[in-house]
C-alpha cells in the first residue's frame, strides 16, 4: 500500500498581504513530498476551517506578519477544535514576539517559526509531530 | 569614452596581467568561490577596466547632474545643496499615539513625516468592520474619518512639513482627508506638500493590498493625477514603488524592471485620458528598496534614473522636470534578522549609504528590532541617528555621484539597464503590464526568486550573519513596543459619536453624488472631497466604490 502523503493547508488569515513566507514554506513542503494546499490571501477563520475539512488536511500552517496573530491564530485554533478537528497539527509563522509564543501554544498552535527559520526545520517538525 | 589606441593598450596589458599575475595566483590559491554573483545572479568579474565601459558615451550616457539623462542625480547640487529628507515611516495604534510618535521624531531632527496605516485602513474598512478584527492599530495607525486625521496631525505644521502616506486602494479618500484637514485649518490646497503612494500595480504584483479590479483602480489614479496637477500642485500624486516588489522576494533587476515599467504604464493611461504629459509627469515620484549588495543597489538607482529620462523623452515629455526621477528609499525590511537584532544597525548603515550614494531624495532607515515587532522609540532614534551620522560625519555628501565613472559601477548600471529592457520585452509579449498581472507573470517570477534566495540560505550557499553562520546562543533582549489597549475602544466610541453628530442627510447626499460619478466617467476627486468634508467615513465612502467597481481577487499561486 502506498503511504498517504501528509496533507498541509497553508493559510493567510486576515488582511495581511505579506505572502513571501507562506509561499516559500508551501513550496518547501511540496518539495519535501507533502500535498500542499495554499488558500491565498484574506481568509476568515471560517474559510480556513472549511478548507481544512474539505481538503482533509493533517496540518494547518498559518502565516501572519501584521501582528494580529493573538486574535486570528487563536480564532482558527478554536474553530478547528469546535468542528472536531482537534487532531490537526497547527503551526504558525511570521513576525511574532517571543513572549506571545507560549500563549499561542496554550491555545493549540503547537509551534511558531519566526524569521530566519530554515525551511527543513519546518519539514522536520511536521514529519515528527503530525498525528495520524 | 576612451580613444581607440589607448583601449587597445589597456586590453593588451590586462591580458598580460591575467597571464602573469592573476592566473598563477589562483592556480596556487583558488578564490573563495567558483563564481561571484550579485543578488540578481549576475556574474561579477574580478576586475573592471575602461574596456568594460568603452561603448558608453560620456555626454549621452553619463553627463552632468541635473541634466538629461540624470544618471548622476536630479539636481545640479545634489546633497551639497540640500540633504535628503529624513523620513521615518511610522504609525501604530490610535491617531493620538501616532501623533505623539511624530512629535518625538520631529523633536529628534526628522525632516518629513511618513504615515503607516493599519490593515483595515489600507483596505478601506472602518475600525468597526468585521474584517478589521484583531487588526486595529497593529501595523499602522487606524484612520477611519477626517476626525482621526485631525487628531493625527494636531499641532503639526502641515503647511511647512511634507507628509508621505502609504496608502493605495483607498488613496483618493485618505488624500481627501489630508486636504480637508488642511482646508479646515485655513491652509489652502496649493500650499500643502507630500506624497500618496497610490501605486496599485505593485499591489497586484507584490504587496497585495488592492481593493478594486485593475481598470477602475487605474481610473482613480488618473483622477488624482488630474486633480493634483490642477489644485494640489506641490503634491506627488503617486510613488511608484519597487520597495514591496523587492520585499516580496524579487531580485534587484526585477525590482528595477517591474517598477519603472509600472511607471510607464501610468504615464500611458494618463495620456490616454488626454492629460498633457508635462502637466502630470513632474509629480510622479518613485520608491525603491536598499538591500544588501552595496554596488548593485547604487547601480540600480542610477540605471532607474537614466531609463526613466530616456523613456519619458520618447513618450513626448518636453520639460526636464518631467524626465527626472525623484525617489524615496527604505532600507530592506526583509534583510533584517530576528537573531542578534543589534547587528541590524550595521546592515541598515550599509544599505542607507548605498541609497545616499545612489542619489536618493528621501530615506527611511529601518530599526534594529523590526523583525520582532514594531520599533521601540530607542530603536527608531538609532535608525534616524544612522542617517544623521552619514550626513554630518562621513563626508560622502561632499561631492556629487562619487561613484560615477567607476568602471564597475558604470558597467553594472548599464548591465542592469539592459536586463530591464529584456524583461520589458517579455512583458510586452504577454500583452503588457495588466495582462502580465492577470497571467501571474510577475507573481511567479518573484516567488521563484524568493524561493531560490531562501534555498541559498538554507544550504549555506549564501551566508547571513547570525542566521546560518556566526550564530550565538543568547536570548534576545529588545524591549517590545506596547500599545495602549484602550485605543480600539476609544476609536469605536469616536466613530459612533461621529455618526450621531454629523449631518447624516448631507452625508447620504454626498455619497449618492459620488456613486453617480463613479457609475459614469467623471473625475471622482471633487465628490470624494465633499463626502469627506461632511465626515463620511473611509468605510462608507469606499463601500460606494466597492458597490460600483466590485472587488479584485487574485489567483493563489505559489
């Protein structure tokens, strides 16, 4: 039996248009053999969770550089849980102050990758932590 | 530029030098890399000589500052006459907090203002709109109405100081806030100076804060050109920006080619409307990035000026002022590292120096902590001091275009110009700028360059100090800017009060007039100003245009 590829949704919540990081991560994950779905910009929590359900993903990667992560990442994490997708691995990236990281982890965003992170570190993290 | 005999001798002696000195040395001690290349992947040779610029004509291609083709600078005296404007991009939280930051910056010797708006404002939403959730004041100041603009500039002499506003989709409305505020303070439209970014093409290409589809967006921009040239003559009605293209991951050559190409597209649209090129072209301004490769950046600015001058002349400009490219520069935000943030001060210094040697008219230097959060007061002050040290202590401003005539810089300037024309040929084949956007050409080119750059860092082919080499294990100890948590509440209260206190019938009437004009083809600026004067909010005014024009959605390409 062929092993199912890890399925990842890369999402841009809110109004932030900085998509360089999200696109680089999407490509790197694809090159590492994962199935990547990129939502595009300006997604609400509802849209992201709906896409996660439709695409049956194992991982949701959220990218935000506007500073609204404490609201928007948490919105997505809560809604995923509410819709019964508590098993989905949630990771985040962007301009996120160190002091916000533990707070995000408490809300279910298991890891945060800031500027300067090598892409293979994200690949590795997903491979080791995906639950399925 | 050199006589034939001399060139032949140079060529001969260079060959001998290679054979006798260079080749034997590298046979014993190979160079550090097999291939040296800049950030645009152009190969750089070990040495440049007159041979490399022999095809250039001094009078036609190099010339004098303040003279066509403006390669050496747009003014005859450049920074000897007047320093560049030190203009730090700033804005966060509420209008009150940002007003305080502006006063702080002006107190410390800043010479121009530059407004950063928050995301809801950039998308034409008021603070109380559902899409604004979580974004209030986060990466800029929230401005939902003329009321907020009044507070933002309270106590600031807007008749004396110029203001740049980074606003694109809703630029005509936010500009109208600024004009209306000036008028209410008794300052006439023709006395205020500044810039609105108003460059929608690079939004589709890179920065992505667009609202309407391309055609109505271009119409709005030409409206501002027309209105500005008649009534607000000291205002730069556009700042054609490569900055964001570069931040999205482009190379320097892509930044140059796409930005100047966008500029020409705007000129064509305005001429098609019937505007006289010499009426509006003098108010077109540019905005570039200053990244890490020192000489490449300098060559980029010089090439940009020469290409613009040549192309505007071809398009029929007669006034020298229409052909000279004035530009603002910001050091590269994307080059800042979250690791060892203090060393960003050094990066910013090198980048700022490139911008100044490249002949910039104004400059923003980034703060060391911006890969972590919005900059603290101290970090901003150091960034500003960096400019002041270059200006006052380094001596680089004592002569004009000191790198002019450098074999390497002149060769690279020319090389970047040629690569630009090659990009333009590709865009032309795709059916022009708008068509290339719709086909995702720019987006793909930039994403590919960004990925390549990241891979080079991931594989240590490119070293970034503190990130993939020279690392130190230390916790980052940078104070993070704290915002007033009551700001959002205060802002929403102000909006509610505004909507109660104003003459709502008048607001409705003005919005209806705007809708009619938008549905037709008249210039929308006067109607927008009427809306704004009657305290229609940004969201309300923008919604009228959203209803008429619809919204743009981009294909998600990665």
